[in-house]
């Protein structure tokens, strides 16, 4: 079992920055590909960013490329999402996801953290 707890959301003005954190416990953090997703009101959950187990490479949605940076800290078992140049359309609930290497390792989600960007 893996537990994911997000934090760092809040209200920020357009152009501002926030850093989201996702603390992971329960299994070997390094086994999991970590990702961030978001869901805006009335919309489906969408991919934001992901980072491989070693942290050597990351992927981003086109809508956040150049503004958001995902990183992971193996010593702290935490994944981060640094968000800059925020726009009102970034307003959503942000979810952390842990994707295991096998079916047995499982896929886990956090409870989400609200990010609101005012214009």
C-alpha cells in the first residue's frame, strides 16, 4: 500500500508561483513513476507532468511546458511541482499519482490540493 499526501495549494494571482508537494509513504518510493494531474470544474482529469524513477527525465503537457517543473527527492520520498507564471486556466484540483512497475505494485492517487489563480 502507498499513501500520497499533497500540500502547497492555495490562492495566487496570475503571474505568481506555487510549489506543490506530494509526500509518499508505504513502499519503496524509487520504484514508482510519479506524476501530477489536474481536474478543473466540469472537466476531465488531465495529465500535467511526470518524472521517471531515477528522476533523469520528465514529461510535461504542452499547456505547462516552460512554466512548470517536476522534481523528486529520494531522501524525502517527496515529489514536487514548481509552478510559475500561473494563469487563471491553471485553476484546478491537482492530484499526485504513483505508478508502479508491475500490476502488483499498483497505481495510487492522492486526495488532491486546490490551486486557484485569480486574474
